[in-house]
C-alpha cells in the first residue's frame, strides 16, 4: 500500500486499507496518519482517475479518485503543470506534498510538484460527462464503465461490505460455510424455470449425443437441499452464492442470475427459531454496513431514496411483525381497497396483497407464517392442523420490495415425506433426500434471502439491475 | 446457541460459536466456560449424532458429535438408559450434568440423566460402519452422507475457515469484493472448453429458436476480464467464486466446477508486485487456517499426508523461489532425467517438467516468469524483449500439484492490444475490453488461484474430488 519507489511514498488516500475497526469514518484516516509525520507528508505520490479539472489563472484544481471512497482528493497545482491530456476520466499520478486544507469540505489537499498522465481519456467518446449526474438507466448501458460513476462506485463498495458482514454474522454464530453446487441434476422446487447445461460440442452435434454428465443438468435455483445434507453433519450451515431462474420477467425485482444467502439449522423445532435468525441476520448486516460505509450509504439516502433513512433506523429498533397466513387473508378480505386478485384462502399472495399487508402493519417488515399445504413445495413440514392443511412456512415481506426471504421447517418424518414424494412421482429422483430421513433425521429448518433485494431495500434502489455488477436478464447478457 | 427450554440449557460442546480469537484450541472452550458455573453445568442438554456406543455391565459410554469439531463428547450413562434405537448414526438429545472427566484424553464428559433418540439410524443400510476407517474413494460414493465421516467433516470445516481467511486477507488490504458473472457472453481465454447455457424450453424445441439472452452464453471460465473493468474504478478488486471447464479430464487435479480466487491491481508495473500479493495471500491464509483448526488439519497431516506438515512449516518461513521460463528450459535441458516431452524453448511446460522443476528447486513453491508470447492469451503484456518474444506472465508451481496460480501483467497499451485482437479476429467481440484502454488506462495485473488445488496442497489430499462438497466431473453430477 505504501511503497517507496524512487524516494516517493505511494499513498492511497482513503482508509479502506486500515484494520476494519478503524475504517469509520471512511475517508482520509491514512492521510491524517501521513500528516502526523512531516517526512511522510512531504514526498507523497497519489494515483487515481481525474473527476474534475478546474483551471484558474493562478491555480489549477484537480479532484482525483482511486475508488477507495466516495470522496476525491483535491490537488492544488501551478497552472504550468496543466497539459492537453489532463482531462476528466484520465488516469494520473501526482507527486507532491500533503497539507491541511484551508477549505471546510476537506481535511487535506495535495500540493502538486509533478503531474503525470498515466492514461489519457478520449473524452469525446467517453459516455460520462464531467459534472453531469447521469440517471441510473443511462449508466446501465455501460456495464464496463459504470463502476466509475459515483452511484455505482458507492453501491459496489456497499455490496462488498454487505457480503463481508453476512459472512461474519454466520461465522461468529458457529455456522460452517458450504459451497453448494452450481451445476445440479436436481430441480429444488419442482417448479421455476431452469437453465440447462450443455457443452459447445453438444450444441453443435445432435441433442441425442451423450450428456457431459450422463444426465441432464441445470443451473441451481437454490442450495437448500444440499445444505440440508450438510446440516445433518454440522448442525448449522450456510451458503452465499449465485442462483438462477430462466423466467421471462422484465420486472424491477427479478434477474436471471442473482445471489442468495441460505442457512439451515438442525435440532430446530419451531419457526420462531428460524425467524429469529432471519431478523438477527438482517439487523446485524444492516447495522454493520451503515457503520462501515456511512458516506456511500448517505449518497443513496440523500439522493436516491430520501425517505428511506429514518424508516430504516426505526425498523432496526423494533421487532418485526408476525402474522399468520390466515390472519393475512382476513386482513385482505376486510380491506376497503379493491384488488385485481380477490384474496381467498388457498391462493398465493400477490404483489398487491403483499404491499397492502406491509402498509397495514405500519410499513415495517412482516413475517407471514403457516401457508396452505398445497401452495408450498414438497419439503415443507406439515403442521398437522388438519388433513394436509398448512405447512410451517414463513415469508418475510418488506416495504417497497415484497418478498425478501422465504423459509420453513423441513419435513423430517420419513413417512410424511415418502408419501408426498410418491404422490408427485419423485420418489426415485429424491432417494438421496429420503436417505437423510433414514439415518439420524432431526427436526430442522432454514431460509433464503435474496441478496440483491436486500440491497434494494436498505438503499432504496428501485431497479434490481442497479445493485449487481453485471445484470443478466431476458435478452441481455452484456460482457 | 444456549437456549433454555424447559429449564434445560442447550449446549453446543465446541467453541466455534465463540469470538474468532478464542476459537483456538478448537474444542471444548464453551464447555469449560459452562463448568465455571455450577448451575450451568448441572442442567445441560446436548444434541448430536452418535459416533460410538459401548455398553458395559455397570456403565454405558456414548460419543456424540454435532459437527462443530472433530472431537466428540463422551456421555456416561446408566445401562438402563440404553434402548434399541440408540445406535451408531442415530441422532440424540442427552440431558445431564457436565463434569470434569477422569480420563486424560478429554476435559469433560456428560453424566446422562435422560437420553432421547431424536432420529434412529437404519444401521444395516447406512453405508458407514462403526469404528471403520472408510477410504476416501468409498465415502465419495455418498455425497449426501460423507460429511458425517471424520475426514470430510474436518475437510469441510477447514474449507469454511480457508474461505473466511481469504476474504479477510483481501478486505484487510483494501480490496473491493466483486461478484463477477457466472453466465457470460465472453470466452475469457479464447481457449478451454465451455459449458453452454440454454433453457429447458430451448432444449425441447429447435436449436434455431431465439436464445434467452439473444446471444449464445456460457458458464464463466474466469472472472478476470470483468475484474479488469472494476480495477479501473476501485484500483484493487477480488472475486472468489465458481468457474467451469467442460474438459473431458478424469485427472486427480481437474473438476468441471471449481472455485477460483482472483485479484486485479491497478497502477502496478511489475510482476514482482503481483507475486508479492500471491505469496502473501498464500502464507496468510495458510497460517490462519493452521491456527484456527489445528485438530482438523492434524488429521490430514497425521493420517493422510504424514510428510506434509514439516514441509509446509518450512515453506511458510522461506521466500518462494523465482526463475524465468528461459532458466526453466535450461534446467530441464540439463536434467539427467529423460522426459516424455523434450524440453524446448517455445513449448508449454508439461506436468513432468513442472514436477522436475519443483524438485530441482528443493521441493518448494516456484514462480516461473516471462513465458513465450505465443503460449499465452491475448491480454498478457508484451515484454518487448524481442519481436513478440515473451510476455509478463507468471505461474506458481507447488510440490505434488503443479500449477496452483497463474497471473500476468495485462496489456494496457491500446495499439498493442488492438493489433493482437485484430490478428485473432476478436476486435468486435472485445470492443468493450478495448474501451478500458481508451478511457484512463493504467498499468495493471492480477492472478487467479485454484481454491481446491490450494486445499489439496496444504492438506496433502491426493484427489481434488475430496476437497469440494459436491464434485462435478465427466459422467458424474450426483445430487
């Protein structure tokens, strides 16, 4: 980080290289540290990309950014150091002296002694223009360059911190991390549209040809079933990886490739325990992200979703609401609002219903539990409150998004699971899954959280395509 | 972790739920803590799977394990508590009192007051037998159950810790984590066999039908090119995710689905800087893993690869060796050994060559740098030591494995890259990649490390199929 080449000390001007505890407030700690030593501050080399150039008669101002924080470093130079290539978007290396800034907006600035343009920028064809705030829809067209915009830069730093926070949460709570497979011969839910895998060779030749894996294979829609196998050894396990849906949906909440956080807990007999982990995960990760990158988060809460901040702070303090599916249907039936889909026991909750429920409960996260048996996949646990009446399932609905997490107790009783799989004609395919119930089966359950929807919610980002580095959706797979 | 249900305190007997610093030595810290308070130790409930049952006239001994550590907890009970279902592999809940153990091999044991078999185990059809050490090849046939064996249990706990250690290494050094895409319309290397993606629908209908993404798409072989785009904004980035090869190889070092750690650094002009990060990553992660799960690692170093321990400790202390490709060829030419492939400047190093080089250098990790231009992919930086003579590439070879990491400086100069892509007829496909050189291009480089090979090396595991939870290889995609 701090190399010494030719007597110059290379310096990243933000603190992301510091131990985690010291990273807040996010910027300039390292620079402050350098200022503490005269020698260190006197011969400093800073590298980054030019975010602004302002040439006055007596002085040249530059802002340069190396992506380690939202804030750029101000460089003050003699106008004689200006050159043709020193433009918005160019990469530069500046040597000089770090000093206290006379301006209120920044702690330090760099008094340049030499400016070297490392890589010029063809500003005419560069899709971003200086000092313009480009809409998210516009920058989305340039997936290889949009990380250089303030919004996507902040977003991806937050995504990185959120990823770390989620890993830490599980590790600190005794979970073993499992890489569940991406290519699978299972179809987890018996539903959902799948991507199928072939080799380039197979595609060229006839489809009759033998599969690479001997059997048809798909991109995973969930790591749950594989996690269940692991929970039978490690008690608590989690996975955090890509999952896929071949759904032809252009909604602002769906992607063909997205990330899921999934956890599975053995020796768990109540949905309460699962909900507790969901709520704890959500609150811990969110608090961590807010405290690790306050400036980046502020950008969204200030410019993208101004109402979000207060709401989220409130939400972090209160317990999430819990209602049963029965109660949900009653609430919807008594609503003065007319729905496109008439609320009826036994029918799925539609987006309009979810929205109403969340609003009805005070615009807070709401757990809905105990869904009708026939609405849910085969692995969910029969509540035995009637003949195949409800299962121990839970969905977490949040304002602005709808379903953020889904979970359940799993059917651990061999006869129940066997008869359900038999009715579905899936006994042979899931022999291995039945095995888990033959050899030391235990009550267990788990959940999955859509990582992109989580980011959408905490930052108030409207379109899911703006919270993932390279969005994949119908008709689009850029790069 | 420590619930109180019906007056009993549920207890996991290992320390993995403790703050990370306290996790070493791995087992029993929590139990010791409980012993500190009489009340806590008096009414304890432990859940897990039975690893052994030994019934004597006066006393019944059980060992139960919940996957949080290699060690099981000894339960001492009155023989009257035995029942038919209390067998190897069954799941149990034991209530009782935690006491100091009179035996040297363990700190504590549980004096049982009640034993409840939560889930029996059909021992006749259970593929693992009590007290037998099953070979890795045997347990590999049961991917849904093998995590319950000592070896795979230890392996997967180590894999989880290694994953965490790698994430921490990069985060502590100021890297932004990027989820590079799994589905891509690029073919990173222009080489390597690819898996192609279709929808189940497309497969059924004609291949003429429109693609889901409008263009042919593949499973990624590397996140490098996407990382390069990100390094142009964040300076330092890393990714750690699944990558794929449709190669029909049954070798003990290849999988169709495997994990890669990849990093990319901007403002980097020398291979030395890249090698330093590679070496630092390797050593930091390895030291962390060895100190976080000493007992699990010991299992491998004692029973699987007895010679590995001393060698690795030595390796962690010494600098890795660096030789050039030129030197490597000279060494091979002067070797007394006869090779199947004659060593010749301009030819790829074969496995037999890699083995010899590693041995020649003292059975230590060896960086080989500056490979012939024509051997390497288009994005590697021309060293200009002759007309298209060598590129700034590096491979890290390690004993027993061969290539563990590969890296290079990337060609950041637009004219060099343009002419190379033109010769390959790839200019149109890589327009976006050329863009990165038009808008603030900087010297940069990076590397990738095969995560499974890394685990193979540090643990001395012969077959790569034994270091991943669900191995995928030609003709096999179980579960």
